[in-house]
C-alpha cells in the first residue's frame, strides 16, 4: 500500500512541475515601446495607447523619455496627453507586432505638434561597432545631415522635419557629432564629445528651434536604446 501511495504522489509531483513549466513558457502578447517628449512648450506629457494612459509613461518632462514599456499589440492609436490639462496633444494610428520594439517621439511645437513613430531594430551591431540614427523633431524647416568625427561624409542625410533615419553602423569610440542642414550652415548643432560604445545603439534627437530660447533652443539629445 505504501509503494502505491508513493507512486501516486510521485506522478502528482511530476504533473505539478510540468504545469509550472507551461506557465513559465507562456507566449508573449505585448510589444515594447519607448516614449520621448520633444514637443516645444508642451511641458509634461502622458503617453497613451488607444487613448488610455500607459502607467509607466506618465508625466514625462520635456527632453525626457521612458524605457521600453509593455503595450498592447495590433492596430492601436499611439498618442500623448498634456499632463496638466489631460487634453490630447497628438495621436497616430499604428500597427504593433508582438515582441517588437518601437519608439513614439512627440515633436514639433505645442501649437503644431507631431508624432514620429519608429520600428526599432535592436539587433547587435558588428564587432567593435555601434549603431546610430537621427530623429528630427524640430519645428524648423531643416533637412538634417549627421556627421561623425572629422568625416566630411554624413552617416545619414536628408532627414527632414518630423522624420527619422534608419540605424547605421559606425566605429566605436569617443567622437564629435554634428547635425547640420547643408543649406543652412549657421544652424549647426554639435555634441562635442560623445562615447559610442561597442555593441551599443543610440538615437540622436534634434529638438527645439533656432528662434527659441532657454531649453527650447535647437539641441541634439542622446538616447541610449540598449
């Protein structure tokens, strides 16, 4: 009788372990999204999916961002609310796939806001390389090129207002980064010294305006994507 009881308990334990394994290997159902507030004069904003606030993307100050947070998939409305008034700032209809990475950049100016949406390729760069891209959120009419170090050939170019480039690989190291519309050389923006670490992925975000003052001036901001 004892042997039979031990056998039954053994099978029960195996069943319990198997059930736990099934739970641990559940299929993902969400996408990942980063929210960035680059809208001039908007103060703080809340990220939204289908008009509902994303709990981990609320009260985002100007030039601040979230990490990659879980969001619903499928056909959704991606947007922002003004935190202080809870009124809609901007919305885009997008289609999000399970386990994919995205970014939603609030840009422009509060009286004419924009949303730049990107699908983020976070695959690792080649050995001893980093990846970098440019997002142009400025309300100014600037078609930006981005130069790395002393290289006179831009790594990306013709990045117009409220658009983004793809990621490009560049050698790791500490470099100067220059953003400039070749037709408007006086509106150049530089990051004097930026470490681009091997294996890392970066987004350079152009915000503000050449005619603004304070923290709304034309500025290059560095986002670490991984």
